[in-house]
C-alpha cells in the first residue's frame, strides 16, 4: 500500500474528496484526510461512509495517517461544537465513534507525578525518525511530517484531546456503553492527565444501572492510581446493591468490582460490614448462580477485615430483632456491625449442595488466602443445576418455588 493506492481508493468512492493538487506537501495531505473525515461525519453511517472508514482503517498502520486523522477529528469536533444552534444527531455520534475507535496507540512506559503521567524517555529522543510513512515529499527525499508530529507523545496528546471533545457530545445509550467498556484499557492509558475524565466518569457512575457498573473499572484507575478524591463513592456504590443488580447483563462485572473495591484495608470496618450484610441479605432472594458469586465476595471481605469476624460469631436473635437497617441510604448508619450473618446460616440448608457447602466458612476458621473470583464470574444456573443433580436425587426434593414466601422475603429485604 502506498500513497497512490490510498488516493485511488478514495477517488473511486468520491473524486471530489481529492484536493486539486497532489498531496506532496503537508497542507494538501492534511486537506485530503480532513475531507474524508468530514464526509463521513456529515453523511453518517451510509454505505460510502463505511467504505471510507474501511480505507482509513487499512492505512492507519502509518503514523502520519494516524496523526492526520486525529488532527482532522479534533478540528472537526471543535468546529461542530462552535456552531450555535446545531443539534448533533445520532448519526454523527455513531460515525464519530466508529472513526475514533479505529485509532489504536501502543502504550508507552510512563511514571506518574501528582496523578499526571510523564512519558519515560527511550533514548536521546522520544520521537523516532525511523518509521515508515505514507505521505512523502515529491522528490521522495523524506516524510512530509516531522518526527515531532509523528512521535507517540504528540499523538497521545492529540488522541486525548479528540476523546475529551467527543465525550462532551450527547451520546446515544449504545455508544455510551461501548465507550465506558473501552475507556480503562484503550483510552485512559494514553491520557497524560487521566483526571480530566473524572467529571465524565463520576457523572456516569451517578446515573445508576449499567452505566454505574461499566464506569467502575475506569474509576478504579482514577481512585487508586491518580488519587481521585470522591468522598461519596462508597455511599453511592452501596446504593447499587439491589435486587435488580442480580439480573442485569453486567452482574458478573459488578460483583468483581465490588470485591476489588473492598480490597483496601484502609476502609473502615463498619463500612465493609454494611456491604457484607447487604450482600448477605441479597442471598435470600438471589438466583443460585448469583449466590455462588456473592458468597466468595463476602468471604474475601471477612478474610481482609478480621474485625468483621464478630458478625460470624454472634448468635442469631431472629429476623424481627435484627438491628441492621437496610433502608438506610448511608451505610454508616445501617447498624451492620451490631448485626450477625444469620442469612448465611440459612444457606447451610440450601437444596443446592454447592451453595450449602460454599457457606461452611461461617462455621470454620477463615483461610489466610482470598478466593479467586475469575472462575466463578461466568457460572450459569444451568451449570450449577447439572452439578447439583449429579449429587442429589432430585425426586426427593421439592424444587417448586413458593411464591408467597418469595414475596414475603422480598418485602423483608426491601431490595
């Protein structure tokens, strides 16, 4: 693939996109790529736009094409935002996301200073001259763009600016979810100052539902690596633990991040106790495959925070006298530390043998090592049922759900 094949491919789709002069100078090459990006953004997800996006994708292996696409998108996004009264539609957002999703940067070693990233030098210059490019001078004496334009540091800053401007648009729900799923691994690593995304991520987390769950991985980076201060984070996180979370698409991700965020030994014991108690209460109405994930999360929290063992050793005084107040929005006021884990005691008599055996830890000394959740996160009810039926004679057990009992339990747990 060379410069002529790039131009020919574009000309085949729309010859009007080709500048009148050959792209043998930087301005002409910039105009060519800008015309292509502008055509895609203006026309939305039509067939020609898809073909142009495919062409760009094939040539993004060249750092100068990547640089020009980033520069073009940044200028076009800013120009769109500056137009008064212009309503950015879903088609624009869709193709804009398609374009920026094509651009992949190789992560570079860096160190953090005050939450900001500084790239580590890999030699006398971070901007290498020994790279293959698409656009060259007419006499083939060298690339049109300087090494400073094409180096990782410059492209990472452009990349961050493009994403930052894109996130200011009103995103459709599918795009919003896709963005949240890729931010932590494909976007944040290239931000010199990841904290610039804090407003977007905190707003996403405060929305609730799947948006909150999908924002957790990126928030973890900002909180643990960039020292983001979010005073009400655990209060909001606590409010997400509801019966609805047992049935959402991203349930496994939610419980995984619940386990991760409870890892810190700097969290007060009474706060962790509230999470443990609320999770235990959920097991009364949770489907079996959810219980198998919740139990290890509870177990890990108890292993990390020995002060919570008192909740295991307390004698259950019954439902009516349980001091835990699940209706409290603030976990600090839930009285969890004064309660017991009687909910887990009831699971010792569960018809599913894996559930019954999995809760035995409340009657035994806790292990020194935590449980790895990775093997449990994608466990389905069908798999658990098959395992259970191998150990039990199902004709000896009544597996029919008592709906009246279920409703009374749901009313009691209020989640």
